[in-house]
C-alpha cells in the first residue's frame, strides 16, 4: 500500500508523509486507457466512539481490518475522543493509540478532537499513528487550502495573507491518497466549523474553519483533475443534514462517510450518484461498504452498504 498525504495545493506531484520527521515528494503515474480493477474494494468505517472502545470491540476491528488486507481501508469520521474544547490532556488521547494498533488508515477531525490553541490541537492528535484529515480548517491569517487549490489561483490574490497553512502549522492534512489493492483512493476531510472568521472567538484562536460545502466545491474538482481517483471519499463530521446538502451541491463525490449526528443508516442513503453512510455511535456497529467497478467510465461503481455489530 502506498499512502500520500496532501500538504499543499494538489498538483501532479503531491506530499507524502511517512513519518512526522520528514516529508518527501512522490510523482503519481499517469492513468492511460481503461483501468482494470480488482472485483471488490471494501471500505470499513466507524464514527463517534466518544472514548467508548472496549477491548473486545478493538479486537474485532483489528481482525476485520486484517481480513480485508490491501483491498480495503478502515476510516473513522471523528469524535473518537470524549474530551472538551477548553482543557486537554498534554500527553494526548489513549484511544488514538488503540486505533493505531487496530490499523486505522485515516480519520477526520471531530469537534471533540479540535482545540483552539496550537498546543491543545497538536496534543489531542499526537498519538494518532495515521493521517488525520480536515480540509476546511486553517491557521489564522492564512487563505483557505481549497481556495489556493482552485484552478486560476495566482499568488497575487493572497494580498496580505499567506497562501495556505504550511504543513508545520497544522496537525492535520486536507486529503490523503492510497494506491492499494489495484485501486487509487482519495479521501478528504470536512469538519463542523468550530470557530469562524465571524466569531469573536477567532481573536484567541490559532485556527479558523471555513464553510464545509464551499471548501468541497473547490476541492473536489481539483482532486478529481489531479489524481483521477477510482474512488473519491468525503470523510465528514458535519452531520446528516449537511452530508445530504454536500451530496446535492458537489457532484463528483462517490461516498460520504459521516458522523456527528449519530445517525444509524443500515443500508446507507443514496443521493444521486453519491452514497452516504454513518454507523450511529459508541462503537455499536461497524460500517461496511463493498465497492465494485461496473463499467469503463469513472464513477461506474456499484456500492452496497451494511452494518455489522461490534
């Protein structure tokens, strides 16, 4: 499996981060002609543990992740931790150690993972041994990542602001790409806006959030153009109403893996060509989406969703 984690505007060469200490650039091979994919790709997903992850559940998740191997991923849609947004554990969140040991491939930031201070945000995510994604958060005083990723953007448009948050300014990345099991999969993160430019709290916050839908409108075409993924996933913590609005407003997303509102969607929910899934909360269920290529064109996919008890 090859993992690449976005840190700057999407280009044909993108960031990869195999460790916290060093970054390298890896060029993606071009896609030529029809791609013949393995029959089934399995996407496993959870959301909203709120620190309710027992040993038996962790064992089941680990076994399930190992069973799908390279022909699948395990993702979480945020609020794995239970801490608030004022105080934080300087030593980090132990549940992220457990999720690392299980074999999670990525998660998105939930409101519980966020902290307004740089020290707090970094501490909360410090024990995650996998990418943590959020495309609509940025360091205060910088431009939105999705804006700088849009076609036609020029540095002159930055005015007095920096182009985008540098990798060292954020403990998260906007997107990740996997080359695994013969599939090219891209996932990007969206989080419910905790502090925005219009809030007084921005004066004491190291970070601000942009509108998730506006971010996705800019980001999805850029990711499609850059990477030509076989599967494009929005890994969100914005709630079911916003997930539905996202599916309607932003063509090009194959799958929305959601959280925040603790919805239980046994078979997922179709919205046009997009499938929305969510597992409820507290680790009661594991979401499973089996994805199969059905034609020669991009997005010719058959996706079947179900929930399995944990």
